C-alpha cells in the first residue's frame, strides 16, 4: 500500500528517510528551507567521523551502541547511492603533548573500561612513537606515545549529501527547496519532522550547541586517517578528506549564536593544529564556519509520535553521522508499525531495541 509522506527538513536524516520511503514505493515530498547543498544545516559543516569508541569517553552507552550499529550499516547505505562517496575505516590515532600526559592517562582508562564489551581487534591499543610514525609517517616522531582505535571510520559528508540529493531525484521524490514549512502547512498521510533546530517552535526543549570548524587544504601533510589531539582546553580533531582537504574542529559552546568564529577561537584552534604538524602552517584556509547542532536536555536523540499524523526526529546533537543509520532503522520500525496499527503502540515501543528513543502517544 502506497502512503503519502511529507518530510520537513532535508538534512542528513531527512534525506535518508525520504530515500528509504521512496524506495519502498511510497509518495514522498520533502520541504527544505535551504538549498540542495544543505549549507544551512549542521550536516554540511560536520567532520562526519564515525568513532563510537572515541565518543565512549564522554557519551553514554546508548550513543556508543547506536554508533557501532551505524558503522556496520554505512557501507551498505553508501553502495546503494548513484555516485561514490569517500568512506574509510582505517581507525583513529590519538596523540598528546608531554605536558598533557595525565589527561591522556585518564582518557586511556576511560577507553579501556569498554574492553570487555569489544572483540580484541576493536579495542584501543597503546602506541610508541615509532608505531605512531609507522601508522602516520606524516606525524614522524613528534609524539612519544599515542593510542590507536583500529575500527573507527569517517566519510565525506558533503559528497554524501550530494549523492543523497541525486538519489532522491532518481527515486522520484519531490523536493521543495527554499521552502520553509511547518507541520500545520503540509498535507500528507504522515508528516515526519526532521528540521533540527528549525523545529524549536514545536519542540521547546531543543537547544543549539555551537561548533566551529575549519576546512584547510594542505596537500603536503599526508595524514591518512583521523587524528585527535588531547588537550585540557581545546581537544582537537583532524579529519583528512579527498584532495588534500582537512576538516578541523574542537569547540563546543552552549550557545545558539551563529555569528562568525571569534579571533580567540581561531587562534586557539589553528595553534593546536600547527602543534600537531608544522606543515599545516602552509595550509590554505578554505573556510571557517560556525553552526549549531540540535540537542535535547539529556543530549540523547528522540523519536516522538504525537498520536496523530506527526512523527518528530530530533536531538542528534554532535552525533549525527555517528548514529544516523541506526536512527533510520529505529524510525522505520516505528513508521512500519504505525502503518500496520496504532493500537498498543506504547507497549510495542517498550519491547523494541533502543526503546528509550521512542516517545509515543496512544491514538485518540
């Protein structure tokens, strides 16, 4: 049975859901206040690192579990797209300067507390300076100690958004670009709200968490996998993308301010980058942008059904690419159930994997 869906927001989740529903044979319309490049969304700015073990140091087990499940799903999702998307699973190297070794020891202890839940090949491994240089010759012997997280990955977020946009068109999805719409303004059997912070008028608990990201071109650096620098003030991540481009970020500020980055933030971030690899001093700054990630009070994602025809998906916070495939599967489980029956839905939701993601109301 074909069902009409309206999706609000064409960020990462909106595109994934729209494509999945269209490929199941449903009629799908998408409404997006921005353009096809998603430049106004958090998905456009992100580094798109797929690093559940690295996130386990701060994130709760739910996020880590979603991250591991998503990392296994990404290759299948990417293979189904009409154009190739850069994806690698070469692990993450974590380094620190000698004055920050106490912080590194604490970080390592937090990582190793998850060893019992991981197969040996997934566990964090301590590195000597020579082993760091063997994994990343570009880092040389600058760091005497490090950590290696062998199964972590990353992808090219902008290539993915473009490929998803092309796949939507190929699947016959009608996308209304430059069109801001609320749930009250569209007509469909089901409305799925994926607007991120744009949904704040309908979900008051949402807040924005500001992040600042730099993209540079440094073809002479030659890092082959993401590198994280531990630091008490500005822990830094460096994600190498195709064509000598690197995405660098560190800041996380409780603010919905979308003004340009401050001079202080720029100096701290670029100084930390230079300390990892002096050749970055010759890099060309392609852009320095700020964006706000949508977060709920507990920093967990949530999928809500209002008892009528509205489903809301939000609160992916800084974990959008990390958990998106698993969130897609959870959302599709709810959608399939609603199409089948709305009876005893709360009991059904409580029995599902990651049940805490669901908030459902019984149909009137």
